[in-house]
C-alpha cells in the first residue's frame, strides 16, 4: 500500500467520521467519504488496544491492507475509507478477514461497476 493511499492525519479521520457513511458487521466498521478531487482511494485503519497486544494489532492491520491490495482494481476510486477492527477480528485468519470485508464492500456498493 503506497503512502499516498493512507490516511494518517487526525483531521482527515475526523472528516470521514463526521461526513461519511458507515456500515458494520460483527468484525469491522467501514466509514466511506467521497473525495471527488482525488483519483485514487485512501484507507485509514483503526485497531484499538482492546483487540490485543501490538503483535495482534499489527497482524490485523496487515490482513486488512492485504485485502485492499488484492481488491484495489475493483474498489471505487475518489473515496476515503476508514476501517475499524472489532474484537472478533483478532482471532480471524486471512480468508475470514477477506470474506468479512468483501461482504461489507458489497453492502456499501464499494465495488466500482465495470464500464469497459
């Protein structure tokens, strides 16, 4: 995941939280905000200390980033996404994380429609 595709600043996070739409399942919450002036999408990750120790939190973040990396061609551009991991995500393997996130992507219409 390239640096320009990440949300790091607190004010950017707050903007997405306040103005964006959200959708959740048991493992994750996704916030989405349109950014029409950008040609790519950006993601921000929030994995709280309730999830586990640093090793566990970093593993969860790596798994989420990997799903975005694999799905990046299908994900709608020009948007900011914030993914908040919930407690059950700590015990999930990669395939479970992917299935859970893809389920949310479909519910939120994050997948761009193919016009080619």
